[in-house]
C-alpha cells in the first residue's frame, strides 16, 4: 500500500497541489485508491498533518 501511495504522490505536480481544491482532490483520490486495495474495511478520511512539496 505504501508503494502505491508513493507512486501516486510522485505523479502529482506542484501546480496540482498548491491550492485547497488540489489538496481536497488529492485526499479524495488517495481514499479511492487505498479503498480499492483493502480487502476489509474502508478509509473514510485522510488528515494531512504536514504538507511539503519539493
């Protein structure tokens, strides 16, 4: 799962993530991708505690 998240995150550009809408879209995309990988349960939300873009 970590690999899938890292690969997905590395495909995002600064322009896609710089505003609030981009971060909300990232959250929704990650939830969908993670839930697709889970056999049981589901992720309902993701909280970003730090957000660093290089």
